[in-house]
């Protein structure tokens, strides 16, 4: 048996002591030789830790074991576990909160983490059972596909024979009967052969996503350790014209109709698309500026996670995921996929009376916070969907906990409580993410330079050294660095050094900057 991590273990993994010390750094003396400690560029919110104990035991055990092995924050495997449950149940189950309000059980999750965070290793561990289930579905479907293909060919042959027969019959009644038979066999021959089952896509265009949704009876998951899908949505393959329709309707479950020249129209009655991405934090600012992403509601559909960066503080030689935990996670998730795969009509889940009262209480508490000048007024587009997201999470947690038996029962309050805790987590991280998205470009550039300074442990550097190390996509010329460096100087993170005496005439030396010793603490200052 693997020892379950205690609250102390989890807090230590989150480096809580250091973060609490940062919150009280006002009591520390100013670094020698500097007038004052740096002023944060923008106060960073202290986002809540991932509530791993809100997950069913078999999921929580895997999340903690993968986080331990990869030394990644719990947030990454935790959010991917939710995306995996969404992949299994999306399009095959829905929750009815009350008459007229139903939510499909599919989620859009995005985790923002810096390079080197071992995102690919976590993705591989958390999604491997989905690939196994996909192979099982393909093996199970092949005989039916062969039968359908043979039946189609036989019907085509029979339609041809009946047509020839009709042309050789003189009796009008017999000719009409032969033509009717030929028409029936022709319709039979035109029936499409079922496509091979597909659960997961990675780098995909919106057109391909629409086609796959139609082939897969409305179910598909886009799971990727990169954020390239956003560039595709912004119009990378369509001359810069955003194409968001599939991903907007794929979250809401609205009717999707795709008409293209030269191809049959594709209609998806109730699409259920799952999105599970891990991307670099800089992409958040990029997508906030992409045309239509916020105005049309795409950003409001995403559950965000902005974990603390653990790179540089990870344990070397961490233990591998215990075999019993891996086996249980694989078997339970695979079984969930297989049990729900054959349901053409979504299974409808209901709330118990007690759980329904809790949803009403959540609605009462949230509504005043959406008013003008309230704390969520700047992100009402996202916050207005929070209770719907909590209902979806409750349905997924319930299915993961009770399958293969018990899913005909109403959802009890404990699953809604767990979902509400996850909702509180995602709300805290959404506030931090929307702060990041709202940062002006000059401050964002300054933060990017500061991240490089802290990551490399610089105590001083030249402008030329910074330019050589930083991205050319952000700073195309050396002079482009000057506003960011000046912003950092104004906030007290840097001060420019005087040129050394005796500098030779000619080309001036690259300006040098000294880094405030308390930069790391000030950069991480947070508000709860």
C-alpha cells in the first residue's frame, strides 16, 4: 500500500513556507546600498492549491503519484485527470440541474507552465489509458466495419442487377417493381461505413475537428502539451480569419452544421468537445489579444490553472508511480470509456434534493459578485459560467466514483461539495490568469526580462547579454529592451551601473545593470 500524502506533505510540495514568508517580507530590512525594496510590477495573486482530495480515490492516488514521480505541481496531473474523465464521458452523459438547465459533461482545461516542466511526461502518464481504450474500441469495431463494407458492396451489385433487369422487362408493373427494388438497394449501398473509433486528437484544424466530431457521433478530445491549437483557431490556415465556431458549439453542445463546397454537409446534433492543454504562460497574453477569443466567449469556457513554477526546486530521483496505483487508474478509466462508448443518447444524471439546494446556494452567493464594481465584474463572462462548470465537475466525479453500478441514483451532496471546491480552485486561478491577460505590453516585457534574470540567477548583466539570451520574437532589436529595463529600474529591480573609468573612445560599451538582491521576493509578492 502506498502512503497517502498528508496535508503537510502537500503544503511542503507547494513550498508553502517560502510563499508565506514572501507575503510578510515587509518586516525584512532593506538590502544594503539600495534605497528600498523593489515594488512588484503587478501584485500576483496567491492562487489556491489544487484540491486533490476532491477527486475519487483512484484518481487522486494517480495524480499524487505522477506529481511525485515527475516533480510537477499537482495542478498539471489533476487538470489532466479531469480532462481524461471528460474524454470518457463527454457526449455520453449530461447532468440536469433542473428542468430547462442541462449541462453536457465535457470540459475545457488549460494549464500554463514554463518550459522544462515535464508536461509531456505527465500527459503520457495521465492519458495512456485513453489510448488503450481507443485501441480496444477499434478492435471491437473492425468486424462490424467489415460486415458493413461487405453489405454495401453486395447492395451495390444487387442494385446494378435489378436495374439491368428493369431495362429488360416489358411489363410496366414488373418494371416498376424491379426499379423500386433497385432504388432500395442503391440507398443501402450508399450508407456510409462506420469510421474507426477515435477519442483523441492533437494538432488539428477546425475543419478536421468538425469532420471528426461528425464521424465520432459528436465526441472528440483535443489533448496536447502545446498551445498550437489557439494559433489554428486564430486563423493560421485561413488567412488570419478566426474560426471559432466548432470550439464554441463543441463546449455548449449546440447544433453544429458545416457546409463546404464539393463535399456533403456535416451535421452534429449535440457535439461534445474536450480540451486539455498545457501551454507556456506567455501564450495567455497572446490569446487574450486574438480577435474574437474573448468577445465571442471562447476564453469564458476555459478552466484555467496557473501553477507555481517548481523548476529548480525539484527532487532528483523521485520514486516511480507504484504499479498498483497505475493499474487501478488504467483499468478504471478504460472501463469508464468502454461502458459509455455505445450510448448514442446521453445518459441523464440528476441531482438529489440536497444537492439541488446547494446549487441554489452557490447561485445566490455568486450573483452579487457579478454586479458592476463587484470583485468579479471584470470577468463576468467567465464567472457567469462557473456554476455550470461546477455541475459538470459534479457529474464527472459522480460517474468516476460509482460506475459500473449506481449511476441511476441521484447525485449526492458530497460530489457537489467536491465539485464546488474544484470550482473555487478554478475561480482563484482564473482571477490570476485574467490579471496576466490584462497586463499592458510594456509591463509584460518587463516581467519577461525579470523572469530571465531570476531564472539565471543574475546579479548584474549588460543589455547585450540580455538581448542575446531573450527571444527575438519579443525583442527584435537591442533598443527594444530599453523600455522593459527602464520599467524594472523604475520599480527598483535594477539600477544602471556607471561605465568603468578609463573606457576607450569609440563604440560605447553596452550599458550594465545591477540586480536588487531582493528581486526574487518582490517578484513573487502575492495577494490571496
